[in-house]
């Protein structure tokens, strides 16, 4: 059963609200959001203070990277729009940068910035409850479910299918690595260090889903991405690293691209 600390409730809400508002507010109001965080920051307990710092870092990363993403995407002519989407994912480097700088000045109790182990145990299907399996077998089962589920949505006979595969692989390679470093490497690790594994997973997964609104997805799809975030975050926590979840994310992105969700 999830146990939410009362002292962490307001910072958690502020973190989620920050993710929402920074996507829909003008930049100067987003800056006001940062300042309001700072005003609250120094009056809070040292543990929950870390969540406010995380919120500030997120807003800064978003405000740096999002305009660059838009510039890259719009700089490609219509006939090369797919390449615009692919290349624009490099803007995530600027999103990650503030988190990297933060980590140099303030270490986290938990860090998932490592390879991780495929042999660690995870429980299927609920991560902490169910049948105990090694991570590698959990990934194989998950991969099979994903491939079968999306195969009905893919037009394998499309004229440009081979080109679409190339776009999908390039997009997935860039996006899966950088999003996992950002969301599971830095954000999940910070939240788990303050809130514990289960609550940290829920908050980070909700944030991960809502963040996709800025990429043009409707709120209903963002909820779906939150569920995928739970799965990927669970793999990260149990494997204690990023390689297993990067592979899972890579496969998901390819399936999304081939089924028409990305391009």
C-alpha cells in the first residue's frame, strides 16, 4: 500500500503542477513559478526541499530545451519533417544539462545512472507483487506483449515502410537514451531518495506522462504514457540502472513510430 508523507504532499503537488503549468504558461509566468518555488524552498524541511529544487531544475531545463526543439523542428522543410522530429530530440541534451549540474552540487541518496543488472529479480506483473522473475525474462515477456499489441496497427505493406523503419530506429535511439537519463536516471532517482521506491515511482511516472503534452499528445495519451512510465520506472528500480529500461523504451518508441503515433 502506498504511504504518502504529509510533509511531502505539497512539494509533490508542486512538482506535478510545475510540469503542467510550464507547458501552458508564457515563459515569464514560468519564471515566476521558479521564483515562487525559491520563496518556499528555504522554509521547508531539508528532505522535501529536494523536491522543490527538482521542480526548479525541471522548469529551467524545459525553458532551455523546448524553444530549441521547436526551432529545429520548424527549420526542416515539409518533405523532411520526419528528420526534423528525429533531430529535435537532441534538444533533450539541454533538458538533461541542468540536472547534471544539480547533481554535481547536490548528490542524491539514490542514483540509477549506471548500467544496471538483467539478473536482478522483479515481480510480474506488478513489479513488487506477482511471480518472481529475473529482469531479462520480464523484458522478454513485456517485449512480446508490446510487439503483438502494436503489430495490428502497423501497415507493413506501406510503400515507404523501409524509410519509416529508418526514421523509427533513429528516433528511438536518440529519444530512449536521453529520456531515460532524464526521467529515470535523474528525476526518478531524486524522488525515490526522498519519497521511497513506490511513491517516487508514482510521482515520476505521472510527471513523465504529463510531460508528453508539450510534444503534441492529447491528455488521454499522456495518461497512457504515465502507465508506461510505471512499467519503465519499475524496471529501473529493480535493475538498479538504465540499460534494461533503455532497451524497453527503444522498442516502445519503434512501435509507436511504425504505428503512426510519432510521425
